[in-house]
C-alpha cells in the first residue's frame, strides 16, 4: 500500500499539469485530529495540509497529517491520504464514486483502502457510504454544510462505524462552526465538537462501550 501511495502521488501531479484548473492547496493546525470520533494524535495538536485537483467531473488529492504512534515505531509519524474520484452527473441526481487510501509512513499502523459511493440530496446535503477493504468496515454518513450571515459557516455530520466481525457499533456526530477572514489573507478560524457513542466501536459486547465527547479548535488556509 505504501508503494502504491508513493506511485499515486506523482500521478496526481501529472494530472494537475493537464487539468483545466490549477491545484488548490490547503494547510492547517488543529488541537486534536479526530477521525470519525476517534483521535489520531492522542488528543494532541496536528499539523495538516494537502492539495486537490479537478478536471471536469474527475478529481483527486493528497493530504498529510501527523499522527500518534506507539513507542518503538520505525518511520515517520505521518498519515498520507491519496484519493481519486469521479462525480457522475445525471439529469436529476449525481453519483460520486471515490477510492481513498490511508497510508501511514511507519511500521506500526496498518494502511487502509476505502471505496466511497455518495450523492447530493439537496444543496449542502450529502449522503455517502464508505467500505474499508482491510478492516472490513462500513461507514454510512450524512453531512450538511450551511452558510450563515457574517461569513460564518456550519458543518455537521453523522455516521455509524460498522465492522463485519464485531458485535459493537459506534454512532458518530460532528459539528463545526467557522468563519473566514478575508482581512487576514483568507484564513479560517473554527471550533467544533466530536462525539462517538462507543470509543471502541470494533469490540464486542463485553467491552465497556464508553462514549466520548471532544472539543477542538483550529486554523486553516486555502491557497
């Protein structure tokens, strides 16, 4: 998987050269990297960034973040995601299909590949279904984005962690309120909350099923 990721990243740059639009870059800092309700940095700060490209209905991107690794791990404590997709447009609906690879540049965290299929039900309202190949997971998710007065925006989402061989499931919810500041070179500031009903969603009925609610704040910029 790591070999595929390193080969895929240059392919994205090649696509960018021929793309109708120039690549869009992003960088940010967040107090806790929470992925579907689960912290990836042991509730520590994460430095993140990436690049996205689009050519018609096709799109792709690369994204990086630091992550927490066990003591004694070899390699870099970095996650590198590579993704490709195509948003099929029909007369009254769309079908967005995407392949995502989560690649960890160390020997202690296993890589994962997900396939996504989704659609936009209304302006700002999306439904997606993710299938993890190695972990045999399902993650159906609903997301909604709303733009508010005074340059504010609200992003909310809800999903459900499901694993084929596990007895438990984990309901997740996330809300993020932010504002962009053109006077500060387009920097966004945001705060949010992330909830999961079971912080060991791939366990069995004998675990403690502890829920977890975390708050976070961050700053990001799109280039």
